[in-house]
């Protein structure tokens, strides 16, 4: 360790001594490398090292303004890589929308980087140190999940989803995993710099991995568990609504629904899988039910109420009877609706008003539906699987989560895999299994600890029967939500302030 003790500081001194443009480009590159811990790359050690470098730079800034600039540069690079999939929707109709793709990515990355900037500024003004580095960015990440309807995608803690540390999400959620990343990076920096206490902390944090894996309960499906059929039609988004392709994709799902000698207990189609409105879908639902042999089928489709349009999920029982309907309530801003569109309609700008059918309207909120012998299901549609608070807002605890999605919008490189990883995180947080069915993949059965027990790979059309794993008792996180992590971050920030004042008195 003695041979390495001066290396980090020497390296940072060289970085700090660069011309301003080269220095900020270097920080952007560090942030970009940090994003390689996200799915599908899974290079979490790279994230840890890059965040450790960020911490070293954080220790060298003189005030909160410099800390904010540091956070913004790091965050911009981070989100440019982590959210690179955001260009995919613009490439569905590249002739019309392709020119917008780079502006969308740059704008989103630079905008979300403001949360990193605010976090480091908060951790430094006044204060600093490891406590400020964890507390400030931690509170900023908590805010990112709620402000402007929230967008908690690619949080630093998400790099730990595919590790033995996932179990700790059952206590503190995604923010708890983020605390482990920030704290581990700070400890790593001090350990490499020669800090003995920090070296002990690194070892202690390392022990959380096998401990978490060992504490993870058995959540395997039991003998005689209900069987669920996952239907994945693999309809590319640019072909999904073409007049000469629609019937073919529908027929493919009917074929998959009929297949096999053994009948499952439930069949699930993905988001917007039925190409007609629920309002006049009775003949179509009868065809689906007949193909299922009377087995309940969950389908994704759209419906309208007067001029309002809804992205919905319907439970179809024998004879095509609709037993339950759920309307998506957490919509994608600028993707499914335009914020304040209804208000704009009142002043004469009608092209953006959801109440006039321009985009979707949101449903009343989370709900739980009962599905025969399978129990109570918490339905989620696509984007809603990203938000732990949408799960926590359910009126009662479900026996499993049921997520239907159309990840064809996200391409096939990173977006769908990051979305799948967050589904695993939701299961680990809540102690609930999840049925996840995607148009182009990855469709999966996920047990109550976040393990995938069955899947249909990306870009393949097919079906898969999988037993439904049992739920676990409510986790600590299911009872408390993000409160524990937020209190931890606030306490660390307070400790940072106290430490700063004590040092000021000594001076």
C-alpha cells in the first residue's frame, strides 16, 4: 500500500493541471466509463473505480461551485452512455425523426447531470469528505426519482443488481445500493491512498456481498405452483402497426396461445398486443379466449373514454368476458403525453391536449386485481416498472407483480436490459415475484429475490410456460420505502457540516 499511497494524488494533480477544456473532457470521460457498470455491460468494478476518482476530485475542489461543475461534467458523460438507448425511438421513423436523436440524448444527459451537480454542490457547501460525498448525491438521486414525475433510471446503485449485494435492496431499495456504491468508492480511494481505517471499511463492504447472498431466502416455485405462459411476438416497432403486418403478429400470438399439450393457468400477452380498441374488441377477445381454451388471458391494448385515450391492460376470461381493466397512470412525459397539455388546450393550443385524444390520459392510480387461483396481481405497464413508489402505492399487498411492456422502443442494445434489471430490483425490494412479458424481449419470470427463473431471449418470437414463484413476507423496504435511505443521507450530510465546523474552529 505504501508504494501506491501517493499515486492517486499525483494522478489527480496532473488532471487538475490540464487546460480547462481538456480537464472537463477528462471528467466527462470518467463519467462515461462509470456508466459501463449498467446493464448489459455489468462492469461494476469499473464504476467503482471511476466514482472513486470522482471522490478524489471532489476532495480537491475549493467550494460548492466547483463541486457543481465537477458533478455536471461527470453526470453528462455518465448519462450519455447509460441512456444512449434514448435515440432508438427516434430511429423507428428515421426519415422524420432521426435528426432529433442526438439533440434528445445530449439534452437529456446534460439535464439529468444537473442532479449530479446539485448533489456534489450540496455535499460540499459547506462540508465535504466522505459523508458529504455520500449524503449530497444520495439526496439528489432520491429527488431524481420524484421531481418532474421522476426518472430514477440508471441510478449508481443499479450496477449492483446482478451481484450478491442485490439482497440489501430488500432493506433500503435502490437508494441503499447507491449508498453502497458511493461509500465503497470513497473507502476505496482512501484505502489506495494509504488509509488504514478505509482499508478496513473496504473489507467490511466486501463482506456484505457473500453475506447478502447467504441471507437471500429460498423463493423457488413450489410443487404444484400455477403455470404462466409468457407470449413474446417479437414485433419490431417500425413494423408493429404496418397494415400488412398487423394480422401476422396477431396470428402469431394466437398460435402461441394455442400451442402445447398442457394448458397453463394464465396466459400473458405484452403491451398494446391487441390491434383494436377495447371498446369494440369483443369479437377479437372471443378469438383470443377460444385459442386459450378458456384459460384467463391478460392482454395489453388501448381504449378510449369519450375523446380520452388510455394505455390499458385487460383480464379476459372464458368467452371473451373482460373481468378487469387497468389503465396506466404513470405516463412518459413527451412520449405518451405533453405536460400541461390540457391547460394549453384551454387557451387554444389544442394539438397537445390529452383530453382531446392527443396522447394518453393517465388512469386513476395503482390497483390490485384478482386472477383466479393465482391470487392478487399488481399490474404495471412498461415505464411504471421503473418506479418503486408506484409499487408501494398499491391499495393492498399483492401476491405477485404483472408487468407488460413494449421494449421494442428501446432497441436491442442496452435499454431493454436496463429495464429488465429494474424489474428484478422491484422484486427484490418487495419480496414479490414478477411476471414480465415484453413484445420483443426480454420476457421473464422473476422470483421474489430478483432471480430470473425463466426467460425468452431478446429478439426471438416464442412462448414459455413457467411456474409462478411464491411471494415472501413483506420486506423492510416494503414497509418503509425510501425513508430509511433518505434519513441516512440526511444524517451523513449533517455529519459533514458538523465536521466542517469543528475543523473551522481549530483553524
